[in-house]
């Protein structure tokens, strides 16, 4: 009726009149038309939700279908199920992945055991995290120092996200571990990460650890000032500091995945004389991503074996691999 139409009327598009300004064309809709449109919208939304729920269920099933391997511990297997399931159900854009990994670092830092000490330092603009057993007054007192480069496909992770790993290395190996927040892709090139790690390695070789803990007490270190123990090896490395009665410093380089790639690249640059620093006395590389050519060619069988559970990074953005 007219009263119903009046309540439901809406303003349509404007139409210009020859004799005056534009007029609004009144459009009327009945309750039945509105209800039909509402039912259609609800049906479309329900269908979209059903598709979304089905996809989430499929993604969860893929993560939970990871096959157990005899070489894995039960705790590692359960952790892998959790990580792969979350990875499958998470939007694969770089911003989201960084947000999730950074959030995980909050819990990791809170779980550092009481028998491990930690301290942040700034090395020529590179923020780094020291970890060392509390039995030592500072990292300089430990029998060895490890420069640990975290992994994360060159674009994820930080010293904080890997703090549980580095503190366990410090505890079990009874050494001091320094992990840098090197520049990541795509904001920077991989060579920039090399530069950051080389600067941190130089800081360690020049005795920067002596400024940390009870010896130094400060939160900033630049690798200068005070008596500096000098690393001595067959590379005949030396600096301008007095080397009288200086004990050799045991330096190690390590990392996992993409971080191991960076550590290995730095070690090779030092070996070939492109960087005037002492060669590390040992490399600790876990699952090193050393074959970057295969990231382009994708010929190794692991691409097919892990296709349903893992994602790869291409063009600076995480994307699903298609056959």
C-alpha cells in the first residue's frame, strides 16, 4: 500500500529536468523484495563461509599428515606438526608472517633459563643479542664465542625469535653466542646482510665481548676502547693494539638455513682475502641453504615431497608453489 511504499522508498539516481534542477527519482521496494535480497545475501555468505571452512580443514589436514621419521624426537615431531599446520592456515604474505614470528619471540625471550645471561649490544648500528652461561661473568670469559646468524629465508626472524635456540647452544656447548639483527630482504639485499655480519664478526675479533657483562656493564659496544684480546691464527691477522701477553680468541661462525648461507659466504670471503679478518676456527652450520640455484630450478625431490606442507618465497613475497 502507499504507507508501506513510503516507509520503504529509496532515493534513486538524479535526472536533469529541462525547466529546473535535477530531481530525485523515487524507487519503492516491498517487504518481500527486501527479504528475498536478504536471503540471497545470506545464502552467498553461507556458501563463502563453507568454502573457507572446507579449505581451512584441508590445510589443517595437510599439516597434520606430516610423516614421522625415526631420526626425529617426539617433541620435535609434535613441534613440526604445529608449525606446519599453522603455516598452512596462515595467509602467506610477508607482513603476516613477520607479525607471527615477532609475536612468537615474546614467548621465546620470556623462557630464557635462569642459568643463561643475555645482553643487547649495538655494533656499529647493528643490534645484537649476547647469550652466555651465567657461570661466566661475561662472554669474554667463555672458552669460545660463536657468531650465530639466524635463518628465515633471508626475510624473516631476528635474534629474539631464535633466542631459545641460541641460549640452548650457549648452555650445552658452554660458550658465548652472539646473534645479530642483520638487514633482511626485500628491504635490503643479501649483500647488506653480509656487510652487517662482517661488521659484527670484526667487533668480536677485536675483543668486543670484553665490554659486556661484569667486565663492561654497558649496553652499547663498538669494538673499541680498553685492552683488547686479539685473535691470532695462521692468517697472520693483526691490528694496532698491543699484542703482548694476549691470549688467542676462539671464534666460531654458525647459523641455520639462510643464516648458515650468510655465515658460509662470510667465511669464504675471509678465506679468499676479500675481508682482512682472522678465519673462524670452526663452522657450525645446521641445514644450510647452500644451493640457491635449486631455489630457481627446483629439481631436487624435496620440492615434491614437501609441496603440500611447506611454502616457498618467490619475488620477495611468500607464494604457494604450483605444479
